């Protein structure tokens, strides 16, 4: 797999992309149960201002970045994590802009987020949960090493620890 993406810490003037994604019904369809009817975030401009204030530059407690294609600088999605003190883990998220889906960016973006979280920020455990009907999300999480920790009311719980990730991504010894 060619890794054509990089993490990009957005500047205030880059908010147009966040607003575009959060206002796009196809991109946000997964979010419809929480923001009916189409999942779009109400007032995405004010959400962008809050995102900048709460997430950008707050590592390792919180992290936010766009996924940017190296070859042309185009933004294709975003990733984030934030500490959940009640559970002693970091909840994470990844969104790929709908027109960019199906190109392998989900898995690439997730790997970039994991490298950032575990190798740069040194966090101990990432967690994500989503509906069991989201097959693509499930498969990319499993492909990079997440394991199931539970299921409740149609929501699957997935987790990956720093130790698991670093062990899985370290060079394997060759046995002769």
C-alpha cells in the first residue's frame, strides 16, 4: 500500500474544509442517529472555532489533524483523539470525506493517527465505538490491530494499546 497521506495540523484559515465535511450529508450520514435527519453538524463554523480552541496544540490530552494527500496537498479527511478520564483511555475518531472514500485513505489515516498517538504522544490506549453496521470502519480498525472489547445495543467497542501496536509494528525476526 502506498502511503500518500500525511497529518496536517490545520490553521484557522483551513476551517473551510472542516465546514465542508461537516455540512456534507454523504460524508456525515453515519452521524444521522445523533444529528437527524442527515448527520450534518449544525453551525459547523462555530464547531470549527471550538475545535481549534479545544484540540489544536493540546497534545497529548487532545489531538486533531486533517489528512492531507502528499501529491497535491488536497485534504481528504480528519482524525482526532481525546482523553476520557472516566475510562482512562483516549477516544478517537476518523472521517474520510465522501468523495475520497474507497481509495484506502481510511486505513492510511488510521495508521498515521496510531503512529502519532503511540509513538509521538505516548498515550497508553485508544478506544473507538460505532454501529455494527459500519463494515468499512470495522474492517480498517481490525486491519491495523484493534480488538473487540464488547458490544452493546448494536454498538461495537474496539481498543488498541500502545504495547499491542508497538509490538505489532516492530520488525519481526526471521527464523531460519
